[in-house]
C-alpha cells in the first residue's frame, strides 16, 4: 500500500455520491493526486460507490 486513508480522502475531496470509479479517478487527477492514488483506485473491482466508506473499503480491504 502506497497511500494512506488521508491521502485518499484528499484526492477525492468534492466527490458526489453515488459515483463511478471512472469519475473518482478523474476527480483524483483534477485534485492533483499523485499517480499512486490513481494506481490504488484503478484495480478496484467495484464500478459504483455509494459513499466514501465504500471507497475506503474497496481500496484498503479488498478489491
């Protein structure tokens, strides 16, 4: 794991849920997140997220 939960929260600041993984990746890039955040989001198997807790679970507790 190369990012912390705080890094992920900062990268996804302003996200409106529910949202898609593609939208989260685009938002992270727009927010200036480093490639490591995108690298952690990209392999997540979920396509939609109902809130930030869903994102945290997918990234840190299983893909």
